[in-house]
C-alpha cells in the first residue's frame, strides 16, 4: 500500500479540499499517514492569498526534501498550484504534480503517471465539479466542514481568489443536507458551511436562508456556523433564517476590510462604511448576543492617514470580538497591480498603522471579554489544550475559546461552564455541575 501525507495551508476551504483528496486517495487504495516520514506521496495543499503564504510553501518544499527518498512523489495542489501551474514544475525539479482546486478528481490517475516518472500540471476549472461522490476523510472529530459553494464572483481588487478558484457555483441543497446527515451519523454535531461568499449561495431554487433552515433542521445538528459571508449578501431572509434557526450560533465572521468608504471603493468591495454599519445593526437587532469578528487589510494602495483613522473608529464603534489583520500584499494579475505606483503605502507607514490597529483591537477585545467574567454558558469541547496537562480547549456558541479542566473523554461533548478568567483573548472556565435541586424535607 502506498502511503500518502497531505500538508495543508490556507483557509478552511483548503482544509476541506484536503479531506476530499485524502478520501479519494484512500478509496483508490492509499494509506493515509500523519507526517512526511516514510511517505510515498507528499501533497502540499497551498494558499496564494498573500506573498508570505507562498514564501512559506516554497520554504517548506525545500524542507520536505529531507523526508523524500528517490521515488517519493511530491505534488503541489491548491491555490498556488492553480496560480503558477507549469511554472512550479520548471522551478522545482522534485515537484512532479501540480493540481488546481477543480482537478482533484484526476489525482489517482495523475499519481499513476507520476510513479512512472511523468510530470503534470492540471489546472483547468470545472464549473460542474463539487466532488459529490468523494467520501471526505475528516481530520476533525468534533466539527464538520461542509463546502456549499466553490469559487468567487466578486472581484475585490486586491484578491487572488477569483483567479485561483474560478467562478462561483453552489452545490444542490439536497446534497448539502445529505452530507450533513452523514456527518451527524458519524457523531459530529457542529456543522460549518463553507464558501468564499457563502451567503450568496444559490442552487437555482434555494438561497442561503433555505440552506440554513434545511441544515439546521437535520436531527442531531446542535451548532451551525458558516464562513465567510459578504456584507452585501445579508438579505432580510438570511438574517431571519439565522434568528429562527436554533442551531445557528450567535457569532458571525464578517470581513470589513476597511472602515473608509474611499478605500472600500478602491477595493471594489461594493459597500460603504455606512452599509457595513447598517449590516451589523440589522444583524444585532435580530440576534441578541451576536459576537462579530472580522478581517481588515492595512495599507491598501491609496489609504491615507484619514482613511486609516476611519478604520480605527470603525473598530472602536463596532466593538469586534476579534479580528484578523493583514498588511496589504500585492498579488500578480489582480486589478490592484494597475494602480499608479505613487498610491503604494510605504512599508514603515503600514507597520505603524498595523501596530496601532492591533493594539486597539486587543484592548477593545480585552475590555469586552473582562465584562463577561462570571457568565455561564454552554461549551463544546474541541480538543486537548496541550498534551498531558489535563486541560481542554472548548468553544462557546458565540465563538469564545474557553480552557477547561478535564480529560480526553470529554472531547466532542457539551458542558456548562462559568467563565473564571481571561487572558484578554481566551477564557478559563470552571465546569458547572448542574445538580437537580434536592427535595425539600417537609
Ligand atoms: N472570501 C472572503 C475572504 C477570503 S481571503 C471574503 O471575501 O471575506 C481572507 C482574507 O485575506 C480577506 O478577508 C482579506 O482580509 C485578506 N486578503 C485577501 N487578499 C489580500 C491581499 N492581497 N493582501 C492582504 N490581505 C488580503
Ligand atoms: Fe476575494 Fe473579494 Fe471574493 Fe472574498 S469576495 S474571495 S475578498 S474577491
Ligand atoms: Fe488561500 Fe486559496 Fe483559501 S488563496 S485563503 S487557500 S481560497
């Protein structure tokens, strides 16, 4: 049996794709192993979102040579494979396969060729491809990532994703519901629906509101999340479906990117600062206790000090629970490459802004979290916090990380905890043993 190891970079969509690839290869007779040692096939599933994501992969491809014997096949898959295609074969003589996100169906076949010494690049888009017949080999035993949409039809001027993942297309609602039933039977109770603009989901008959209601109605689904939505695709129907569906968690990851309408316009995000604030207000009005996390890009071309201050005030006024902050990275072939050079923000300015925003974010989140000490809530135990110290990492419905004492037998189960402390970003919690009230002696 040939042994295959897949290493994954990038977003949850890539993690989900790795699960599909692994499932396909196991069905084709491969054995899955957890590290590169002794692998006959090593696949690196890559991300192209920022320059440093690609640099990491290039460095890793070099390191992986240590684990390779003469016949080990090295393949590059995912977004960087799609972006660079045959260029990767030219620059790295040990890479024999380059396979883009829509070509994973041909992996077993391509590997047969690679074993014979052939080298391939397969990067055609396939708008019908959802890998419906693949049996994903899931890495996570607690939550299931379920892709509902592939590709992206927005054209944010900084973003490489439309070029690496192709046009948007959605799976059929029935197929998503079928997969949900299967994972619940396997014992998973949290579902995370995936798509680049997941709330623009449409299978021709059903929209994202229908999908939330249908998946939330599958018996055994206790928690339902989705990532990442686009602020423009939150129709009243979708917000109502969130509010009405008990399983939908009180958290949304809502990428803002910038708090300045001028910058948002140049990003081609298709909403203004006011639109974003409105979206937040509509969701908060409908869903009590909703927490909001976001993505922000710092130093987008043309971002002035005033523009940046608008991002600072937006962060303060919205009160995000957490944020992923990114320094703008110019990606080859994106519309941003055509901005005049004088719009580029100098590195030292970007770093200053980034550090200020980071500090503001952290202190805002800390204040919000401090106010919640003493609160009781339901958590789902996800994994051991650190091996061997009898602490577990659990998560609340509103996406707070809570470290609780316990052992591995608690993983995948739900408990009530009281929040006892916070580092600012994560909490410590004590298990609350909900005893029944003792009968009162009369
Ligand atoms: N589809 C998702 C985002 C996917 S990429 C959405 O539209 O929200 C994840 C995040 O990476 C983006 O939200 C953005 O903040 C960041 N990002 C994307 N391209 C980038 C670039 N060229 N430079 C810096 N950050 C970028
Ligand atoms: Fe990229 Fe914009 Fe599409 Fe998100 S919506 S994947 S940021 S182009
Ligand atoms: Fe990266 Fe591709 Fe995801 S570029 S962020 S792995 S869609």
